[in-house]
């Protein structure tokens, strides 16, 4: 969250526009209950890797909770190829 706060302050200071996307995985608890936490962790890592490939290196992808990920990018220039 420190990185997000810093980025938001920086955007305000430079009057630039960024974006925040919050993503929550549906029925993740069912996966953990039926396949185990190890499988759930592997899925989250794979989702994070795929989504990280869609943003620039300077942008932020972070796991916020058990089933949620947060993305912050510094400007609206972003590759929107999330279907890989």
C-alpha cells in the first residue's frame, strides 16, 4: 500500500491520471476446499503472472487478500490484451 500511496501522491503532484483496478476471483474458496490450498496458491500465482505480463514494469500488481488482486498503472497507456 505504501507504493500505491506514493504513486497517488505523485499523480496528484504532476496532475497526471492513472488507474486502479480491483479484481476478485469468484468461487475461489470452493477451489481451496476441494483441491487444497497449494492448488489455490498455484492458481493465484499463475493469474498474477499473466496479468503482470499485461502491464508495464513500472506499474504495480499486488495481492491484497486471499482472492483479490490490485493493479495500479501510472498512465492510461496500457496493453489491454488480458485474454492471453
